[in-house]
């Protein structure tokens, strides 16, 4: 199939379903960027001119990219990341490079408005009242309700000090005890809470997620950017599956609320909206690199935990919490064995 024949076939579908026209230049750019497999040369007996055939994979790749563009994804880096997150492309150096570049862009968009805040260590001789005021401003800036108003319940579920602790851990690399968050969440869902003594080193380590270099290309050690550059492919696959499971679980939170906590219907709706958002870029990528970095020390254990996801979630929906706790307990005993 010649290039023009290929374009005609593709456009017959993309114009009708996505209102997108694939031009010769756009197809060439996608092939050059490694987003679409190029044509392969085949034998052409009796002719001097070479014969090129566009494989079936090229057609599938173009349709996947058009679906992504229909959702608002524009740049080559964004397309490359989204296709890998959806399992449509392999992990390669180009994908890793795109992740690093996009991570920096997203983090700067979030933290650049707060660049005058240098953490508690920069407050000098300010009074405790002024210190609290400055940190409150940070909290309000991070949790400002500029998006879907249905997400407000998630921002309000945790007290002010939790947001400040996580902000300082993410932005400045300070320490944050995950047990404190677990304690707060157990007040909401006590039936699913585990005792603090059951927490293991496999729990999240979040410092450094928001740390990015300002004026040079030197990666900050033990930051999310460092994880994107150095973690093995198996860790990427595990974090991608964790993202999918988390999105699935959040989207079904309303069913859980109907069973266990009907009074939390507003929060359940917020979780459902968040889970739906995590299916699409950039939220799927944001959650992915947070999980990749937070569980960088325990990816093999997390991969084992994912094997129990369907059983645990199914048990929760059926109301069999004892079975769920037994599965989780056995899993932890196996991991810490």
C-alpha cells in the first residue's frame, strides 16, 4: 500500500470518528518521532523502483494517536507518554526522556506560582503566627478549587497540617511520616484500617516528588525525576498497573459508600470524578510518577500486592471484610517473611 493509499484509508475513518485529517506532513512527523511504524521495503520483481508497504501496526498507531488528540493531547512528548501508559507502545529511551521533560513542565506549572515560598527554614525570626499564616497561604494555593467543583470534598477530607506536611515533603524533600496520614484516614474508614505496628518499610516514601532543578539539567538525587531516569523497566510496569488499579478503585467508590458509609456520598462522588480523571493525560501520568517514586524501594512487593487487588476489592464490594483483612495480612507476612 502506497503512502497516499494509506492516508486515504486512515482519513476515511479519522475524519468521520475524530474530525481529524491526517496530512502527509503529520504522518511523516509521527514516523520521524517514532510514534508510528514507518513503511517496510518489500520485493518488487521486474521493477527498478522500490516498493514500500505500510504495516497494519501503522494503521492502529495512527488511530490510537487520533483518539489521544481528540482528548486534547498535543505535543509529541505527551503523545509518547500517553501511548505507553495505555500499553500501546514499548518503554524506550525516548519515552523516558519525554517523561522527564513533561514532569518538569507539569511541576513548574504547579509550583512556579509558589516560588517565593522557601519552606519553614526560611521564615527566620517571624512569629509562629506569621509562620502559620504563610503555610496556610501555601495550603490554600495548592487546594484552590479551580477545577471540577465536585472534587472539593477530597481537598477538605484531610486537615490543614496534612497538606502542609505533604507539600513540604514533595517540594523541599522534608520527612513525612506515612503513619500520620494512615491515622487520619482510619477515622473515616475504621473497618479497613490496619494497626500502625503493621506498617512496614514497603509503605510510601514521598520526599522529593516536587523537587526539580531551576536553571540547569542536573537531576536532584532521590527525586521523582531521578526515579524516571533510573528505575528499571519492571518498576515502570508495576507503577503503571498501580495507576490503573487506583483509578478503577476510585471509580467504584460510590458503590462502597452505598454499602458502608452513605453519609460520605459527596466524598464518594469526588473520588469517582478523580478516578475518571486518572484515565486521561496528564492525570494518569502525574499519578504514575508519584507512585513510581513513592514506592521506589518496594516495587517487587507492590507487584505482588497487585495480584490480590481483584480478590480484595471484590471482597469489599461483597461486604466480606474479614476475608479482605486476612488476604492483606497474609500478603504482608509473605513480603516481610
